């Protein structure tokens, strides 16, 4: 089993709050901070674009 498989298994076993705190919350906080700074007319679209452009999973895949 690869280290990535082990990491996925560990994440799946976490309580919901811990899972979200480790996977989703950090990037969402960054996106929301940018929304607060920029104050775009469509904040939901801005967040969606931010998440697509700053997806940490994408960055990890490029490094491998």
C-alpha cells in the first residue's frame, strides 16, 4: 500500500469535523479571505474560481 493510500485511509477514518479541518477548511479560509479583500460582485463564483486555481491536490499531482 502506498503512502498516499495510507493517507486516504486515515482521512476516511477521521471524525467529520477533523476530516473537514484537514482537507477543506484551510483552502476555504484562504478563499474567503480573498473574497473579503476583493469584494467581488459574485462572491460564490469568485470562490469557485479561487478553489479551482489554488487546488492543493492539483499542485501535489504536478509535483509527482
